[in-house]
């Protein structure tokens, strides 16, 4: 029952044969895959079988919603396919509904928060994380827009008009130090230098290279009077927190959530390299006016290598959320087995209204109520026999049972029959 799967443009793995299926005829939302695209707010809502996780997310987001609320932090950890990325977006969605510290969550496009997919370490320092945030997650146009809005506000608040460049730099440097208790002088200098430049100037691109975390040529650094760029991990760490403060100063009614996904990519770094991450993560976590969510692949009840480090773990407190595998394959307790999970998923994935039930009736009338293991509303478009086949295929002793593994097997069943346009139900893998 092997099947070829590929990753679509949204990062969702799907069977190539499923792309042209009209899901609505099977009583499901009109999507190209059973697998969830968590970046789509509608699909992020299809979050089932994790009542304990939802309860913790609800508790923490409620506590963070008040003006003096606790900083919002989550570390979701579990096996591959356990729903870590999905949990990031679900948590951000709930935070958006409740607000954080009575402020609206910043939305990037139609997504609450900023999604930061950790890249494979290049420099093997925190500078990689900085670049993932600024260059990849925020992007040039949005980020330079933040800088312009910040400077416009500082021009009035700090009375910058009529002062020279050095005076403006000093005032903004002092402003950041007063907020952060450490210097981000290079960031302040480049904000001042950027402000009067036309958008198509060479200097704008040079400043962006520095802001984005790339190595700056010595002559460029000399031109702008700066000594460090963000390839220095200590500089990158301070400037990232400086950017958080820049955002909060500029958009007082909003707050950032950053969702750091796939932090396990840092697990192969050596101890000497990880020490540099300790201080950077501590500084970032201790800045309270930003929501920070993380995921890390890990087996069992313990977080992975990065978030098991005491210097980081101790600052995150009771905000670790394990995403346990589904304990049983097929039992009489459907709250904890794969069959029950499939039923909950299908119920959540169906469109509003009862129109899909007509398909069930047509299938029963055409094929017989007991055809191939039973046609029911609970499992439609699968028969009971088909569901059992999919469940048995994921029950290999060495394979953890996760939402992703369940849905992949269900898709494998479907893909075998996807070419039959008249098929109203999916009966079995071998049919």
C-alpha cells in the first residue's frame, strides 16, 4: 500500500493523484489533501483529538490577555507528524481572538503572527536565527516600512527636527538603551541614515543587507560609521530584541508573535556552539512584550536537545506542551484510538450544513447498507472496512501513531481509487 507523496507550495504533503478530486462530493471541504495546511486559518481550525493541549493553550492565552498578563510562551514538542506546526498556528489563532496584553496580534497577510521556519545552520550561531526572522519571515518591504514608521514617530517624540545626524543618532541610541538596558547603536545609526533616502538608492540596499543579517563589506560599514554587522551573534541577538522594541514603539496597539518551527535542526550543533544560543535565547525570552512559540521534534515526555538545556528551559517555565502519540490503534475507547481520531477529523473537516449527508444516502441506496464493511455518516467517505485497513497499516510496532501517519494512510486508500470519477465512497486499499 505504498504511495508516492510530494510537498505542495504550502508545505503540505499530498498524493499526486489527489490533486483533482472534488472533495465536496464526499462531504469534505474542497481541499486538495486530507492533510492540514496550518497556515490556512480555516484549516488550522480543524484541530481534533488534542483536548488537553487546547485546554493549556486556552489557559495560557487567557492569562496573557490582560494588560499586565504573563508573557505568552509555548514549546510544542513531539514526534514527527504529531501536529507541532499545526499547534503553533492554532495557538496564534486563539491569541488573536483573546488579544495579548489587551493588544491585537500582528497579522502577516491572513496569518496571525510571524512564522519562522528554522533553516539548517550555516554559521552555526544565533546569526542564523536573526536572518531567518528578518530576511525570511518579515522581508525587505515590510521591515523597511517598520523602520520608516518608527523614525516618523521618533521625529516628533524625540524632537529630531532641526538636529544634525549625530544628534539624531544619539537620541535614538539613548531611547533604545532606556528601553532595553543595552546598546543597539548600529541599529540606531542605520535607522537615522535610512530615513531621508529615496527608496531606489544604492544606500537603501546596503542598509538592507546589514538589516537582513548578511556580511557587510568594510567600506560599507565605514561609510555608515558602524563597527559590527549581524554576522556577530551577540550583535544579532541584541538587534533582534531591538527590532521587537522598534515594533512595539511604533505600533502601540499591536504585539508580535513569532512562531519558531523545527528547532530540532539545531540539535546537531556541538556544545560550544550551543552555548552561544543559550545567551541569545535567554535575552529573547526575557523580553516580555512579544509572544514566542517554538516547536522541537522529540520522543517521549521530554523536550529535545535545545529546550532541555537548563539555561533556556528555566526561563520558559511551565509552558512546555507535549504532543503525545495516539496510544492505541483500534480499541473500544475511541477517545484515545486512531479510529476515534479519524471520526473526529472527518466531522471537523466537513462543510457546514447537511448537504453531504445526501451522498451517504445515495451510497447506501446504490451499494447496500452493509457494503464492504458498512457505510456510515461517521466515517463517510470511508467504509468501516476501509478505515480498519488504513488503521492497521499505521500500526507497525516501530511507527508512532500520529495525526500525519493516520491521514497519509487514509490518502493512500483514496489514491488507489481516485481515478474512478463515479466512486461515491472509498472501500478498501486493494479494490
